[in-house]
C-alpha cells in the first residue's frame, strides 16, 4: 500500500512519518515537494504517486495572518483538500484530513460533539470548515479529525512561545477565559495509525463513506493554566534558565488582548465517538508536555 503524506515537516506531519511507516510505503512531501497553494502541483503529485491512502497534514494555520490573506488560506485549506478528495473519489483512495476546533463559535457551555452546529469566527475557521464540506461533497472515502491546541517539539507552537517569553520576562498576562484541550502532535499521529490499522483488520470504509471524529487530549484548561503548567514544569528542569515563575503569569480576559482573529471561548471537544468506535481512551496532555520539555532540555544542553 502506498501512502501519500502531505505536510511532512509540520508538527503532526513529522510524527505521522513514524506512525504511518508500518502501514506501507510512505511518500512524504513537504512544501518543497508539494505546495498546497499550487493546485496543479498537487494534481501532478497525485498522478505520480497514485496513493491508496492520502494523509493531508498540511494546512494554512496562521490564524491572525489569515484575516489579511483570505485567498491564500482558502486555497490551501479549502481548494487543495477539494482536489485531494476529487482524486480519491476517482481512484478509490482513502483520504485522511485534519480540521480544527475553530469551526465552532465557542458559545456552547459543554464540550462540542461532531453534530453540533458550526459557526467559525474568522477566515481560518471558515476555510477549514469549507475544506471539510468539499471533502464530503466529493464523495470519496474519508476520515476527518477535528483537533485543538496542537503542540510538539517540532515547529512553532504555544509551548515554545511561552518558554521564550519566560526567558525574557518577569511577568506575563495570559488569557484565562478561553478553554480547550492542549493536544500533542504525537497523540494525533498515534491515533491516526491505530485507526488505520483497525480499519484494515476489519471492514474498510464503504465507498463514499465519510467519518468525522473529534481527536483531542483529556482535561481541558485555559491558556493561562496551560502557560503556568509549562513554566512550572520547565522551571524545575535543568537547562531552561527561566526568569518567569508560574505565579507571575496573570490571568486576563480575551477582551484585554485583542487580536486580528477572534478565537472560540470554548474549544472543548467531546471525543466519545472516536473512543467508542475504536476502543480508545484519550489521555491527559501533561505527560506529553513533560516529555516534550525533556527533549527540548536535552537539545538546549547539546545532546
């Protein structure tokens, strides 16, 4: 089986190279090999590789910048998935695609389930939701995973931003009225591999079947609590040399930190559909964070 992985250099794509390897020959492409902004190049790669499974871990993820680059965001997040889905519908390939909690408006009190009404607040969320809709409309076999607050040792993310600020500042204001589940890239990749393995052992998706799942770690927190946890764990490890302490991180409402793109206040995702269908239990994110910090500490110390 040939698996085409797009976005190999991103947080999730980097981890997927390992979790997909046992399933077949993986053709992993970064932007240099397949730029999703170039739809003709996407079509060429699909013709050349002729994959049985397409895993799209590439996306336009600059949430604030998307407000000033809507056409580029939509080309990558909407039009490119539509091209992938159309090719999968013709060839019979399975398309695995990743979406986001930003498809919701954040107004719900409890965790979001897959069938809740969507209502993105900005260009990024709108472009990702339109990508989901394009995949379903194409009629290919597809798995769509909505996830949230992704972090990992590879690439830029909230964890690395907080660590940088913690080395530079004695105090920090962090939003406390937006809640979600920090989700390790490694967890997303592992679950993807498990789901593919279980589908191969049992009945694969029927022709044209689309399945939508929420995939996020357990124990949602606010951005402020997440930041305090990062600083607390890193401050106890050798090599980080932080000026900031957890109690110097002050909670503020999102209204006091305006950004070009609005974020959902509630990004909690209910993962019971995924857990029930595949016998899984979403783990806590903190052990993954500890492992990430250990890896970063080793790198900073020259190991």
